[in-house]
C-alpha cells in the first residue's frame, strides 16, 4: 500500500502522518509526505499599504514564495525526522499550486492507494476564506481519503 500524506505543519497533519505510518507499517507499505505551496495566494494581499481594519481583514497572510518554500521544506524535514524516530523513511515532495488540486493531481498521477490529511490545517481564518483542504480533497479524488482529527 502506497500512501500520500498531505501536511502543513499543524498538529492534525502530524496526526495524519502518524496514522499513515502505523497503517503502512502493518502492511509493509510506503509513505510519501507532500506540502503544497500556492503562489496565487500571495497575490491576494496586494502591495499597496493597508488602508484600514476592513482592508486588513480581507487580506490573506502575504509572504514571498521563497519564504513559503522554505517553511514547506522545514515542515517536510520535520515529517521525515518524525518518521525516522519511528524507524521509518518517507519520501517528501514540495508541490506547487492550489493544495487540493496539487495533492489530488499528484496522488492520481503517481498511483497512490490512499491519501491521509489532517481535519483542520494551520489557519482557521484562511480556511473560512478559501475552504477546507481536507473537504476539497475528499470531493475531488476517487482515491480513498482518511481525514484524521
């Protein structure tokens, strides 16, 4: 069984990785951990100064793609270290694009048997604005998805 785990550094995504490691260990399967960088999100903040509280509230967190890539690599490194602590190795992938499309597209193109994802990611505010990644993955792919709390 080959499993893809979508992570973002949240406790829930760490729980998803731990669950996937346990399941695949019992089945002699492999785990790949993926983090998606979405460059389009960073354009939503704009470069103009914030004009007031209502303007600030409409903007998402704005950071450079390079900072997000670096954070993604740190999250992937942490995931690989967690797996190593449990005597396992994992493959890691830094993906680009909308997380739902990037994760499902990668999972389907690589032939994964299942996807594990945390119930809620790092930012509830972002989730309210752009939707739940876990829900989007479940709705978008024919692959079995396990949502972990």
